[in-house]
């Protein structure tokens, strides 16, 4: 019914994130947590070695040349090559839109955000200069990038996906976190699109052993939903177009993935219903949008109206599927989860 572009238009209008596949992920340390509050409340990340402050030179110099500068400016630095590598990574490799994870002291909490600026050298205000003179301090970590934090507060360590914990013990001021990108995404989002895949995450919170029949019924209800969706809208969806990642032990996430664009609206509807977006399971996902839906395409608006009409006409059939999904949700104790913003 919808083209690939129309599908993305609908889903982004409903607030489902679309992550560019070229996006990178970084873990940026805060000097043992000393800089965490400055970074978080100042909405930036930064790196030290402030005597190296010519960004244009850093962008164009080789690792060895920068290493020589480090040796000259910081003769006591025992690992000038590593320092040069970290500075180049901060200035050259991190890009606008990349995700950053910033830990507090002992990594007891971690803020996650997205880079919103190119690197710059911070210029302190006159008042700041006076303040640091009064307290016998100095303004440091001047090579900075602005950040928009995701969620209204940092994550407690216990709230993170367990598979993220190993990155805490990694070495370096700035660590490439791309191997953990999927775990970061599912910490942030209940449903998202990256590249050609849509991911829907359902957090199972029961601490008991999961009965095989309960998990089977949950998966079965997903496939039953796909059958109904395919029947109502004459959109062929094959069951082998879905894959599932599940934690062996409970509690843990169940992640459903599909590369079939035709199934994106279905999976988004399931996510919004199960994760508590206060909508019926009627594929009418636009009901979760607050205010007017701004879709600048008369043809697409007509398709959406036809889409909603079919759902209304088949409400009884959809209610039966809704009840089955809800029963599975309760037995597995799937926690309601909204996308962080």
C-alpha cells in the first residue's frame, strides 16, 4: 500500500527514529567523573591537552607530526602516540549526529547524547575568568563539541542493557563503541530503523523461568498479526522476513528485526501497542501523534485514510489479536517502554 519513502514518512511522523547507517558511537571518559557535571549541564563533550589548540593543524597533520607536538608541549606524557591518536579521533573522526556515551564517577551513571557541532576551542567569558581566579582554578578541556542529551536524565548503570557493561572497562579516553551500537539503540528506543532494518524491542521483566509455551504464544501472536495485516491490506509478508534476538535468561529484551519495508508499519504498530503508547492494536499508529499530522502529500493522506478505514471495518478481528498479544505481554511481564527523546 505504501512505498518505501511513504513508509518512512509515516513512521518518522510518529516519532520513530531513523538512524543513518553511517552513524558512529563513542564512549568518552570524563577524567574519572570529575568532568561529568560540566559536560552534562554544559551540554558538551571535551578533551584535554589544551596546549594543542590549533584545530586546523590537527585536521591536516599526521599522527607522527602531532605526536612530536605532544612530546614538545607535554614532555612528561608517557604515551604521546596514544594522546595524539585520541586528539585526532576527537577532532577528525567524530561527526555531527554520532552518539556519545559519557560516564560519571565509577560509571555509576551514563549520559547518552548526539553530537550537534563541529569541534571548537572554547573561549571563556570575562566572568568565568574572574571566577577561576577567585577559586584558584583554571578553565580546561577547551577542545569541545556540543551535545544534545537523549532522555531527561542520565541512565543509572542498572538501567543499561547488560551487554553494554564491558565497554566500561575498555581502555582509552575516547573509545569506538560501534560494536555496542545495537545495545545502545535498544537502551534508548523501543522501536527504530537503521539502514534497511526495523528493530522493535520488548523488555521481558519476569524473574521466573519463562514457560516455553508463553514465549511461543508471544511469537505466534506476532506472526498472527502479520497474517491479518497481510490479509487486510493485501500486502504479502513472509514469516522468514522476521528474525528474533532474545536473552537466554530472564529478565531481558526480546528484539524483533525485519528488513521487509512492507512489514515496518506492522512492527511499529506492535511496538506502540505493547510498549504502552495508549493505542488500540488497529494499525492506526498515527493516533499516537500529538497535534496535527504534517504530511505534505495529498496522495499519501488519502492512502492513510483508506488504511484507517480498513482497520475500522475489521475491528472485531483485530480485537481478538489484541487480546492474545495483551495476554502474552502480561505473562512475560513486558515492561512498557517509550523512545527516549
